[in-house]
């Protein structure tokens, strides 16, 4: 079986002006887009929809990610004990 290597970037609300066409032309294959980081509406990444649409329009594969900070903190506390 052949090994396939793909290049990607990750973006969130902190990257407001990403030119996904340039990303694609630079040889990147995918983008991981932060969707949010908790259970409340205020924790939704406000750039997710715009990033998603622009990345898809540029022909990039897209993965959305959502990190539940509450669960992460509990896991860390249990690990440290």
C-alpha cells in the first residue's frame, strides 16, 4: 500500500483574512477549521461559516473541529491525580 502525504493548515477566528485560493496554489490539500470550544452559543467560532465556504470554494478538503473545554479540564484533573 502506498503512503499518501497531505499538507494542511488550521484556522480559527484569529485568522480573519485567509486567501484559501493561495493556500491551495501553495500545495496544501486540506484545512482544519475550528467550529467552537464549548457547550454555549457564545463559544461558537464566528469565522467558521466563512472559512468553510471559502475553503470549499478553493477546492480544499475541510475538517471541522470542536473542543469541549469542560471535558478536557476534567480529563486533565483526573490524569494529574
